[in-house]
């Protein structure tokens, strides 16, 4: 199981939007308005459990415990945990 690194940035775009609609009397009304849209960009890249253990300075006992938790015998447990996050 890994932790994720992310970078976040945003960008705003201003544009003129033209809308056409009826006025209820059979006439088409054209309306222009200025809209500013902000887009959020998120880039996520993962880290391995070993990278995170090193980053957090795990000692040998903690590394042994982490290795045990990540062993195949716990695969079903982790699958159930991840499946029930929603």
C-alpha cells in the first residue's frame, strides 16, 4: 500500500458565451455574457510502502510489522477495507 504525492494548480479562463432563446412571442433573443471558469488540475503519483517507511523513519520493528501487514495472508483484509471505503 502506498501513499500518494500530489500537486495542485488551477487556471482561470474568461470567455464570452452566446446564448439563444425564445422570448415567448416567437422571437429569438441572443444574449452574450462573460463567464470565468476555473479549472483545477490535480496530479497524483504514488509512493511505495517502503518509500513511506523511509520518509517516516520507521525502525526495524516497525518495518517488520509493516512487512507482515503487507504479506499475502492479509490480502483479503485489505481488499475488504478498500472495497468498503465508498
